[in-house]
C-alpha cells in the first residue's frame, strides 16, 4: 500500500505534466479549446502559470490515490502503475476540463464544484467501485454468514491518517480561492469555516450511527473516520457558497449517505477495505447534488461580504429554482459514466495485453498485502530452486567456502545444521 501511494505522487506528476494538464486546461494558439478536451500546452509548453499547474496537479494526484485504497491486496503492482498513469493523463483530466476549464461544457452550464466533490472524489470513487467489482473480493474477507471481516490497520493508524487528511483538506478547500485579493481571503475563510463545521457534523453523525448499530455497546473508530471524511468530501463542492448552518447540514447528510453506503456494499459483497466507495463516491455525489439545493444567491453573498461567490445561480432553497440542481445532476452523471467507462477500457486493454489485473497472491489465503505476498512467493521459489542439502564434510566445506555459498546457505536454521554436521565430520578443512 505504501509503495502504491508513493507511486501515485510520482507517476501522476509525470502523467499530468506530459499530457494530463493539456487535456484538462490546455488551449490552442487562439486561446480556446473545445467543450470536452483541452487542445494544447503539452509538456507545459506555453503554459503561463506553473504555480497554477502545481496546485491543479495536487487534485489529479488525489484522484489517483483514492483508487489505490479500494483495491488493496488484489492488483499487480505493474498493472496499478499503468492504471495510475492513465488516471492522471486521461480519465481525471477529461472530467476536470468539463467542469473547471472556461471552455468546458459543464462549466458553461454553471456547474458548481468549488473544491472537487465531483471532479476529484466522484471520479476516484467511481473508478474504485468499478475496480473493486472487476477484481472481486479478497479471499476470506466475507464469512459464510455474510459478515465483512477485512484485515485493517490499527485504530491508531486509522485516526492518524484521518487527522492528516483533515489537516490537508483546509489547504484544498480554502486554497481553491486561488487568490488573496479581490475578496479571495473572504472566500478562503468562508471555505475553511464551512469545512470545519461540516467535518464535525459528519463525525458526530458517525458516532451516533455506530452507537445505534451496536446497540450502545461501542463506538467503532473506522466508522468515525468514515463519517468525518465523508463530511469533508460532501462540503467541498460548495464550501464557499453556503452559510455555516448549511455546511452543518451538508456534512451530516454526507456522513449519513456514507454510513448507509457502507452497509449496502457489504450486502452486495463488494470488498472496499478503506471505505473509498462510501466516503468518496457516495459523499462526493451527495455533496454535488446538495450544492444545487443550498448554494446561496450570489448577489446576496456579494452584498453581504463584498466577495464574489463561485456560483452563478442560486440553489433551489434560495430562490434559484431547479436550474442549478439539474445542472449538478447532469454533471454528476457525466463524471460517473466517464470514470466508469474509462476504467473499463483501461482494464480491458491491460487484461488483453498483459494478463489479468488480479494478483495470484489475493487467492493464496495469506493475510498480507498483495505486493508483500508476491515478493514472499518469489523468494520461496528462488530458495527452492537453488537450495542444495550437504551430505558430507566435503559438501559442507564446499557449501561454506565455495562459489555457491550464497545460494545454498541461508537462514539461521541452515547454519545451525551445518555446525552440527561439522562436529560429526570432524571439522572443515
């Protein structure tokens, strides 16, 4: 898992630099592009703002790393590298162009996704869902009675990871103002406050859910982390467009959707070890739709704060009618379909050219991650291929001093056996 996360950062940086940025935001010589894909600035040639590239790359890398958590223990590393590369070069950039490029068709309709609930989290979550279904569950994670019993990290590690994500979320959401002048600081502070309140509401809903589910016996740490993160995901679409009490509702509703989805995917026997589907797909979809309900009137927000709001139309609950909600639903549908189809094309090509995506270690019965199990299997095969059992004192001498010593002598047990044979044969000459 660790090497996959490290690879996400490195592979995505290469993919987004060479191709992804151009497909997401690139323009042609006339400064325009078509509604579905960028048309220039490959390798960042002609890109005017490299700082903006770095900021946008962080979102691309996030979308890629979301996928790694959903397919733990089931995919070969070399195949995952291909998937991560195509996530950052094709799948994510097309969604980003449609929603965030000035020429994108979703953007032209007034689609609101301020910090990536749909573009980042739904894209990553949808690919994670399709990958989980394609690969199937790991061996023995579903018991005969239907209970889901995956092997997870310690609660301490889960909490530490959630806190790290929570801290970083303020940079994503507040930083999406991309400026400090012209009301940028006001938008950033509004986004940060909404992010904090929504995450707290999501956490409290998860506590209540866990308490009710266990009939007051205990609180599950993983449920709590899931609710907290779902609140963060759901508020990202409209954190700069809602009031604090609305952020509380959005975080609570997003957390509830994630908790319900967690139960649903277990019923459907979908193996999702770190709750990628409930947090990112369900939470992101919920936040995208709720933006169409709670987005404030941009004229009112401008008058009250002096800062321009990111939405062009008010949501249903603020006098804007169903227009924004319809646009949000259309954008959500497009991203889900594109992400799903994109993964299926990638999986089909990888399977046809390189064999199946699923690692043999996933069916070995070993309770370890796929890469570790694969490495252990190869070490075992290598040891069996080269091991020579000494039969006499001369053989022992050759085993210790000869050129094949490194291939024949390994492990403490073998060394103890050699010592015993030396004492029987009278030593080594």
